[in-house]
């Protein structure tokens, strides 16, 4: 700890002492009800972080707050209670008991916690139904596929009713098709369960699909944290950029994230005109008092409005409106040459405008923008 405090890195600590730095200076906050992803290369400290949270690993220093309870100083009985009621863990390799039936595996956590046989059986039946394994309750794990076995692991974690789930590479051992199925299943379950999930993975596509936020670990430290979109846009280092390189940006970013909001450039009593002051050649939109688009104008028409002609005489309907949540890949499909594009909200209110170059710029820029100079890297 003293060496670390002087700025020594993990390698130096290992060389000069007999201690391994598992985690150093990791500070993050997991929003309640979120699926929070932790990513990083092998050995970066992901499992160590996960195991600190329920104190399978004892942190040497620092705080781990669950709501406002610090987990680190908890005594054995309080810790046991916390593991019983608040935090469950799903492991990478199923960790099922091979000579117990599926339902015995699902209720195993409850059995350890002293729940009566009848009650735990009822609860296990419920959770097996939730994960779609009701029919398999009295089979042995070896009769199940990998994905089904992983669902037994999930059922076992759900059985305890803990509101925090820690899933350490829970899907990594599954083949790609089953893995996709399990991801969909988790998203479906989460829709109703609304657990707080810390999900460890080394697969960035999985992080994008499941995560509301992503933390990226390297050498025991947290090197980047943010929403998937922000991490892809500004990886900040070559290490992070390497994860984001293969990401299909057109499926990640939506219309809202690339639109220009513009500003009021002209108007009359019937409508205000919102345009892009920096690009006077671009189309502009006439917006009524309830923020709905009444039409669009080209640059020449805008000049005439500015010269005093009524807006209503100059409007055309040469535009396409897309919702703010439309992914860029779908926006591209709606683009019609010569037509302006507007972004609207669920109620049809104007949010902003799109130019083809905004879309292309966003899809391309993150892929080739150099890392900030302070991080010293050029990721071509
Ligand atoms: N029990 C232990 N004793 C000593 N060092 C350990 C122990 N467990 C983990 N480490 C070290 O802590 C570091 C982080 O390991 P950790 O298991 O957290 O990595 P990880 O990111 O989960 O990797 P993987 O993707 O391979 O699971 C590694 O350098 C490892 O050698
Ligand atoms: Mg691990």
C-alpha cells in the first residue's frame, strides 16, 4: 500500500514485494436497477472486483457501499445476512452439483440458508419456471445443454430474491448461439425483475448489448467508465479503443445523438424557422407554436422570408421525419436524396435536423479519431 501510494505500478509492486495488486484506486457507482458491465483483458481484475463486493475477496482498503451500508467492516453474521438477502452470484462455469437434480441445484442456496424443505421447493419451482426449465426440474445437470445449465445457475441466484446480482463471465463458456439466447433471456427477465446487476465480461459486443454503463479495467485499475455510446465515441486510450474497433457504429448511435438542434433564424406570426446558422445553404424547418413541423424551406425560400414574405407561401413538404431513437442504420434507409431530414420525439415535436454528413461523420469519426494527446496514442 505504501509503494502504491508513491505511484508505483502493479509490475513494480510485484517485483519489490511478494504481493499482487488485484485492484488499485477503483471507484465506480452502479445505478440501482441497471445492468452495469465490467470489461477488461484477462488478469485486469474483473473477478477480483466482483468478489470484493460480497467479500469473497477481502479488500485491503477502501469502501464498498450497498445503499449506505459499508460492506468492508461488516462482521461475519452481518455479512452472512447480506449474502443471504441482498447479493447473489452467478459464476462462469455453472458450478452445479452433478449428482443433484436441477431443482435441488436451484434451491441449494436456500437450503444453505436454512429455508424449510417445502418453502424452498416452492420457490425453486417458481424460478425454474421463470428461466423456462420447469419441465427439467427432476433431471440431472449432465442431461442439459450448456445454456440450460447456465439457466439453472441463474435460477439458483434468483431463488434467493437478492436485489443485487453479480454475474462473473456467466455466459462466456456458452457457444455463440446459446450465448445470444441467454443475453436475450437476461434482458427479458430484467424487464420485470429490475435487479441491480454487475455483469463481468471480456466481450465488448456483450457489454454493448446488455449494459447501461460500462467500466473498463486494466492492470487492476479503472481506465474508462461511461455509457456505451460515450466509450465508443471517446475511448481515450489505445487499450479501450482496441475493444471498440469492431463495433458497428451505425447500430449503436441513434438520430438524436447526431442531430443538430439548430436555432431560430427567422419566422413570422404563424411559425418560427429553425435552421443551421453555420450552414446557411442547408434546409430549414418551420415550426408552429406547439413545436410541430409545418414544412421546410430551402436557402432561397429562407431569404425571401427574411425579406418579409409570409412563411406559409414558401413551405414545402420535402422532408422526412424520423424519431430520435431511430438507429443510424435505419436512418440511412429512410434517407431520400434532395429531402431534408428532421428528428422528432414520440409526440411528433421537432427535436433537430440531420444532414447526411452528420450521420456519416458520426459513424466514421470514432473509428479513426486519434486518442487525446494526453493518453499518447494513435489508433488508426
Ligand atoms: N488469490 C489470488 N492470489 C494472488 N493473486 C491473485 C489471486 N486472484 C487473482 N490474483 C491476481 O489478481 C489479478 C486480477 O485477477 P482477476 O482474476 O481479477 O482477473 P480477471 O480480470 O477476472 O481475469 P479473467 O478474464 O482471466 O477472469 C491477476 O493479476 C491475478 O494474478
Ligand atoms: Mg475473471
